[in-house]
C-alpha cells in the first residue's frame, strides 16, 4: 500500500500565497518518512492534505492509486500538535476512545493511560496525558498510515520518548506507514527511515 | 453590638458585613431558582385550586380596600382581587412557558438548519431574522393574534413567532464555530456521519444556550401577553389575565381605587424581575465571556 501526493499545489483562500507548489512525495507501508523544514514551508498543510482534511488546489492525493475515501473510516489518520483542540471539551475521555473503538486494556497499558482518567473531562488532564488519548484514538484497527504533525513538540522528553516508542512499535507490528512532520531534524533522523526536506522540494 | 465586639479584617472592614456582601453567584442563582420555582408552582396551583366562587360577583363587598379578608382588596363588582390576580398569573405563566418553549425549540432547529444547510437557506434564515426583528414585537403579536381570531391560540402563536430570533442567531453562530473545530474534523475522518456528529458533538454544546435563552425569553413572553391583553387584542375579557385586570382597572383609578392596578401590576413586575435576574445569573455562570459583552 502506498500513500502518495502527486503534483499537489495549495493555497489558503482564492487570492492567497501559494503554500505548496507542484509537490510530489510518497510513503510506502512499513516506511517511516520524516518531513522537515523551517516554519512556513507548508509542513502542516501537507500533513492535512495527505490526511484528506484539505483538498489540494491541483494535483491529487492517492492511496493505492485511488483517491482517499470521501465518507466512512479513513485509513489515513492525523495526530495534531495541540491535543486539547482535538478533543471535545464536553466529553469524558472514555467517549473519546469509544469514538474510534480503540478502547482496550492493552492500548491503555502501552500508552500509560490510567483507568481513572477515563471518567475525567479533558480539562482535568495535562497536555501529555491528552496526547496519549489522541494517539490511542488514532491507532484503531483500520489505520494504515499515521501522520504525526509535531505530535511530541509540546511534551516533556520522557513523555516524548514513551509516545514514540509506542508509535514505532505499533507501526512495526502492523506494517503501518508513518509520516513524521517535525522541525526537529534530530528527531526525524532518530525515528525515520527516510527524511524529506520540504525547503528543497517545495519551490515557492 | 458595640464597637469592640465587631470583628474586623486586616483592611478594617466589618467581617460579618463583607461576608454577607460576598454571597457568590452560584448561591444567588440557587436561591433565585428555588424562589421562582415556588412562585410559579404556587401560582399554577392557585389557578387550578381557586374556585370560580372565590372570584364570583358579590356587590355587597364591592370596592373594598385591601384588608386581612381581601389582601388585594375587591373590585367594583365585589370580586376578590387576590384570587383574580393569582388566576391571572397562572394564565400568564402558562402562556409564557408554552410560548417560550415553542420559541426556544424553534430557535435551536432554525439556527442549526441555517448553520448546516445550504447557503441559500442560511441567507433566507438571516433575512427572516432581520425581518422579524425589524418589526416591533408588539405590532407583530397584535397582527398575528388578531388574524388568528384573538384568544389563547392567537396569542401563543404570536409570541412564539416573534421571540425566537436572537436565540436562533446565537445558535447559528455557535454551530458555525463548532463545525470548524478540530475534533469535528477528526470525527468525520473516523467515519462518523453528519447526523451522528450533530447529535453527539454539537447538540450537547447547545444545551446551556438553550436553557439561558429559554429563561430569558420567559419574562418577555409574559410581559407581551399582558400588554397585548391590556390593549384588548389578546385574551377575551372573561379570562382574568393580568393584562385584562389592569386594563379594566383603568376606569376606576381616577375614583381612588389604586389597589386595582397596584397589586396585580406589582406581582407581574416582581415575577418578571426575578426571572430576568435568574436568566442573567445563569448566563454569567454558564458563559462568562459573552455575558460580559
């Protein structure tokens, strides 16, 4: 299985500046690709395009040669940088995991999620604790590609290491494709099999 | 208590007095809620329990000033004004509850439809809101009530049709903002349908707006009912609604029967003020940011 961006261009709004220009990248299953580059070079935008959150202005996003599914469960999942925005503030944490049917003891244990957190509201947990839930929510059975958009930037180093260990282990065992969007070149080198520098391939 | 026994804090303020001043909003709201619930229940019960005999015509007791036997006095036909006021209140409250409930539910439905539907529907709803808001409520209610052939039905429709606008606009804006939230986008990618997202993600966020909107609509509805009835376009004169009582009392004010207008008017104003306070307090508790605007 291959996730592919073919000659995509993108700009925000009709008259906006071009963020991505005729960009092509691909990720195969089992591969871990890092996307690095300075701020404003379209890393997060590319992540949203690849996950189907935004439609490209031109070009196409293909999963196994076909466009991403419009409806239903998407096999490409995105983890945001700010977990507190990615969780409904009026839901208890149990509901968050139930939404993707990824509430199982094994996953909770791996990610270090304590049982008592499940009955809490998001504002009663810290950023690192919330991000564990976001990771657990994205790692349901149907996920084939996981895009981590600055997933660990906000977290302390111990939590970072914990989360990455779980994600790498899962990617390995499921032969899942992983896209790591980060401005931290060291992290990309450490966890990825291949690193793409957006500033060299995105000519804007 | 002499000066020595008054306990003072560091700033020299009387501790007992500051404590009394600092009853917080939560406590106040709870007290208000209990008070209003008691008033509403007793008015409704009174409306049911007070027999027609109590408000029967009795010329022997006509034009009496307030006394222990007749706390609000009696009118020119000897009817006990207290019983009549309570009956009137129960009618007003029923009208208020029904009309504002219809209005609030309509507001939520219309607001959500405008925010999630097509662009044309959204513009139409906005145009409709501007239209209804542009015409003075009283005029619109009178027109609708009149064309429905006076009486309870016309009044209810009139009040329900005119009061949904501001809440609908609020709900529309809220839903539009919610729809752009990340967790909604995530939910969509987890394969959830629009309907599922509406019910599970968006509707629970509307509950506070709905409750506050409903409670703030309530006093408006009561006042409009009373004023339309007062002007003679609402309830028929046989029904002792507050508006009717006030309107009838006008003829007798100049002959010194002040109690005919004073007590019914006072109870109406008190209930409206209580409800308005409750609504404002709830708004502050539930949504402190927008309440400050």
